[in-house]
């Protein structure tokens, strides 16, 4: 099965749970395994390097990248830029 990385605002992830669920269900219906990074990991503020290494590794390995852009989020912007560069 193909994989999809879903970038979403950490701060607003709870507000977007219905949207994320709809994206997740749609991806599954089309043969993708969805991965919502902010739901899978919980890094501390001093772990930014490790967090970026982990997220970029997942982005490089995914077949599809989706950025949920309802709210401004620096992390989502960085992930989207990295995905575009790759």
C-alpha cells in the first residue's frame, strides 16, 4: 500500500479532527496508508533537530504529501517546502 504524509498544525490538530478524519478515510479508500505526523509523535521543545529528522524521513518515504492549511503553522510550511524540494 502507498503512504501519505498529512501535515497539519500541531496547535489546531484537535479543532481539525473531523477534517483529518475525512482526509484519512478518503486516502484509505484510494489505497493509501495515511500518517498524521502530529498524532504519531510528541517531541519536546529541545528536540527540534530530532523532530525535523523524523518528519523529513517520513516525507522522503511517502508517496503523497498533503498539507492542511486552514491555520498558519510554521512546521507545516517547513514540511511543505521540504516535500516540494524533494
